C-alpha cells in the first residue's frame, strides 16, 4: 500500500476566503493525510493502540493524539487525519491478518476551519443539524450536508469548527460560506441601525 501523502495543493487556489471578525473567519487546513478506515470495532482497539489514539469512543465523536485525529463516523468507520504521518502503513501492519479497508483519501478531501462569534448561525444556514453547544458539543464529528455538499463537520471549540469537503465542492462551499457571512453581517447592521 502507498503511504498517505500530504498534498501541497489545497483545493482553494484562486478563491477568496470569507472573513468578517464580527461573524466568522474561514481559513484553509494545510496539507493533511486522510485515511478512511473500515474495521470491526474489536480490531480497531489494536490499531488505536499502535497509533496512540483511542478509537473506542462513541459514534460521531473525535479523538486526538498529537497531530493525529480519529473521527468516528459509524460503528466500523473512522476518518483518520494527520499531518504527514504514515497512517496507512501503521494500519496495514497492525491489521495484516484481519479484515479491514484503509483507503488513502488525502486527494479527495480538503478542509477549512471556520471560527467566530456567529459561527453557529453561519453553519445553521446550510446544515440541518442543531448547531448549539448543547446539541453539538465540542468533540462531536459527523457526516452531514451543508446545503448540497456532503461534509464532515467537527466542532473543535465553542466557536470553531473544521469542515472536510470533497475537493470538487470546495469552490461551492467557500462561495456559500461567503454569502452567508455577508448576509449575517447585513442582518447585524440592520439590527444596529434600528
């Protein structure tokens, strides 16, 4: 198997990322290795120990160890994110005699972080999930939709989320986020003018 490579291309070349400090700021995630791991839960513990990350958490949660992040998206599915680590090699070595699938999806996805005081409102404009901290706490990670784009949404802090999206949807996502941030700013100006 090939090693996960951190691609230098971001998928956001030529795009202007929206930024309004009163609403939300969007920044790109640097080169990141991504592996889609499918393995039985009993075998996931073995892989987790080898990578020093707990893969036994609840579905739709994230675990972090150093630069490695493991987002549990289903009963037997994780999205592993790491900066320059050789994830597939580790997974292959630990599960050589087991049934599993570890696919390098580094070039399929790109990521952004969005943070700011109105980030929940910006995300709620395109996502059907409740975005409040009680319903979507820090550490929650799930596959969902943002308008018409399938994304993986991960709450990193109270006012900060990471969005993983298919590379071909990056311009659509950025354009939509820019529109929503601009609209939220206009709503704020109207409220202040009253």
